[in-house]
């Protein structure tokens, strides 16, 4: 079989299985196993457990369940709700204040968790009914929560960047440093957008009335219970950026610290810990098993010459390197609408990584760009995680169409953010240069 | 390849087993000769698989907390007391290896494995059950291959002569090459075990889907 035929039949049959609802892990895994058996003989299939065992016992990957666990503990401990309450009191008085507060709370939360589910669900339960009650524009209300919650996967500690760093063999500390400013840039874009819309047309997002606002002293008091968690985050991220601790160690201590803090503050009972563990198990399965399956698929594809084929196709086309970069971004946006981010990283990074280095782009810069791009995948229908999460908890009067329309404007902002990061590479590279000179 | 070598469970037993349950069930659901003991046995089997996977999930609470404690202990020893252990990192990594494998069947019980919901999610329950029945062919293909290959993988690890001794008696089994040198075969045993739990959970979903297609109702 020629490599063209293999490419078409492999990706075609995988897509077919995916469309029929077979989980990504098993779709990729089956196609990988069947093609290996057909092209290299049934004995070659015995490589499968070796590959899975390699991933299972990977030290870096252990940071994924640890960060997820930390997020689950903080969520059970009601930290997201506390942060929202605090920011809400401080900024609720602005026009569009509740939406702004939602984005800010999500951004702060994103610095503590590496996934999107926790913020998305909690904010959908607390902030969305609040905004509807205050007659906020539905699209601003849903969009701010969708976009804000998605920051969780970009702003460090990010689970996405751990997977990326593992697959691409690049430093997770540098990727984390690189993702910091783009995350803040996106949060800033969302807030500016909300404010402009609401100042032009105050009906879209009325400020909370003066009589409902708390006095300054009470507002300051609201900040105190959040201090321990804040310090914990600085410790976790600081030690990773300064290269003192490996991400896995920082994640482990972060998880331990989160249990201690929420336990001492009396917000976490044994039952909460058990639930947090079970949610961690489910979320880790989603990430790890998808990695297992996709690894079998892509490892075979590269072994039969798929990597060289894709490189030849893109680099050999003689196009300008920026055009090639744009083609890659468009491929990622397209895939993001259909496949989840783990699958995309596992399938695309082994193919794109060598090309990026060949074209002379900075791998760290591209890695963060990749993550900024994949953020959009959470909001692009038909397969957008954030849309499902919010729909799952939203009040009945919010329809799926409302959520999709709300996502549209913020999707545009994410695209603007992506373009800015491409045009001004310093947005990504400034912080890594600061921490990792030379 | 699946029938050669030692220490294997013969594949035909699995296939026959699956067919037997499916056939037994079909008789119970559609057949004129409805035999209640068939249904009872089937329900017991389904309950047993569901409960086992839930129980494994509960066990993982302990594994998670242990792993978090171990890594924190290691960090404290390394950075505060300057006396790193030679087992902390590896122990935690191996605990998570067990964790991931156990998560497979557990997540399948909750149908939590990531799907692409473009076409699938908008169908009726019955159509989804039909799609599931069709895709169960590749699912079982993958999980059974996973079971067999990882069983071989485990068995070669179990029978490897690594020179380990207990009280002067040589004991077989692969060991890690690190300073600490823990036995690898219990971890590798978890792989066929995890694949087996995945297969069993897949069979339970298969039965539920058959019931849905046949009757249009959920099986309680």
C-alpha cells in the first residue's frame, strides 16, 4: 500500500468510527491495531502493551491526575464560589459588572486548575442565574462564562501543556511561562469586549444597584479566606517556573496543600474527598485512555512513513513558512470542531513538531500557539466541551442556540488573540525569556 | 498468534462466552420459551460487573491519597531535609500506573470515555443502541487484543529470571532497573486485569443495547 492510500484509509476509517459514537480511545486504538496486523503481520501487534506501559509509567504524566485532583478538591471546597463572591462584590458596580466578575473569577480559578470543567460548571450554577435575574443579555451572560472557563486549560497549571510537552519533548516549565501572558491577554480581551458592549448599551449588562453593594471593609474581609489558596498557587507555579521543582512534584504538593487548606477551613469532609477522587478517576481516564489509543494509531502511522509524508507535503510544497503555519492553524481549528484536544495533540504534534523545527520556528512558541488555538476547540460546535458543560447546568430558559450564539463573539475574540500571538511573538516569549535566559 | 505460547487464556472461550450470554439474553427477551433463571443469572452477572467496577473506583480513592502523600513526603525529604528517598518518585508513578488502568473499566461504566458527539448524540436512544452494537465489533476487537497482548506482556515479565532471592530461594519475576528495584510484574498484571474489566463492562453495555434495540426500553 502506498502512503497516500494508508493515510486516506486510516484517517477515513477512524473518522467513520468516531462519527458512529465509538470513544476516541477505542476508535484510534482499533484502527491502529488492525492496520498494524494487516501491514506488518499479527505478531507486530504485541507492541501495543509496551507502548501503553511506557505511557502508564511516565513520570511527567503523573502530573495530570495530580492537577485534576487538586482542581477537584478546590472545587469541592467551594473555592470557586468564594472567589466569584469576592470579585463580584468588587467589580459588580461596573456596567456589565457581573459578566466581568465572571471572567475575572474564571481567570483566577484558571491559575489554580488545569482543566475547564470545574469553573464552567460552578459558574454556570452560580453566575448564570445571577446574570439572568439581573436581565443581562443572554449572549453576553453565556459567552463570558464559556470563554472565561476555557481559560482553565491555557493558563498554567494547564493539563493540555503537560500532554503537549510530553509528546513534543519540550520543557513544561517553559511552556507554562509562555502561556501566562496569552492567557491574561485573552481575559483582557473578554473584559474589554464586555465593557464596551455594556457601556454603549447599558441594558445589556446593568451594574448591581448601589444598595446591594457591600461596604469596603466587608469587601476586604472577603479576600482573607482566599489567601492560603493564593499562596499555594504561587508556590506551585513559582517552583515550576524557577525550575526548582518538577511539574509532578509541584502538582503533588499542590494537591496535598489543597486538601489541608480546605480541610482546616472546614469546607471539606471525607465524602468530598471521595467524590473528588472519583471525579479525578473519570477525568484521568478521558485523558489517558485517549492517549493510549491515539498513541497506537499515530506511532504506527509514523512508522510506515506518515511523518515524512506530511512533512514532504507541507515543506516540499515550496510555500512560505508563514503560509504553512497558517495551514496548520486552520487544520487545528477544523479538527477542534470534531475531535477532543487530547486526540488532536497526540495525532498532530508528532507530525507538526519536526516541521516547525525544520522551518526554524521556536518550538515553545508554537506549543503555546497550539494551546491558544485548541482553546477555540472548546467553543466550536458541534463538538465543544464548554458548550456541553454549560448546557448541562444552565437554567431551562437558556437554550442550546443561546449558548452557541453566546460562544460566537468570544470565539472571534479567541481568534483575535491567536492572531495577536502570531504577529507579536513576544506576547508568548517574554516570560520564558525572563525565567530561562540563554 | 493468540493461541500460541504459554500462560494464555484461550480466545475461543471468550467468544463462546459472549455468544452464550447474548443468545441466552435474546431468548429471554424475545423467545417464547422465557426461562426466568436465565434472566436471573444474567442480571447477577451484570450487577457483579457494575459493582466490581464501582468497587475498583472506591479502591482508587486510597491509591490517589497514597500517591499524593508519597510525592509530598518525597518533596519534603528532598527540599527540606536534603535527604531524598530512592523510592518516592517511582512508587508514585507505579501507583498512578495502576490508577490509569483501573480507570478504563470504571469510566466505561459511566460512559465517560470521550466520544465525538457530532452525529451520535442527536440520535434517539434506540438508534444510539444500534450504533453501539455496530461499534462494539471494533471495541471488542481492540479490548480483546489488548487483553491477550498484555497477558503475554505480563506473563513474560512474571516468568523472567531476574536473579531476585528471598531467604536464599530464587524467585522469578521482572524487576525495575532502579536503585529501589521494585517488582514490575504486579503492575504489568494490572494491564490484562484492566483490559478484562473493560471487556466485561463492554459486555454489560452490549446486553443493555440489545435490550434497548429489542424492546425500546432501558434495562433496569
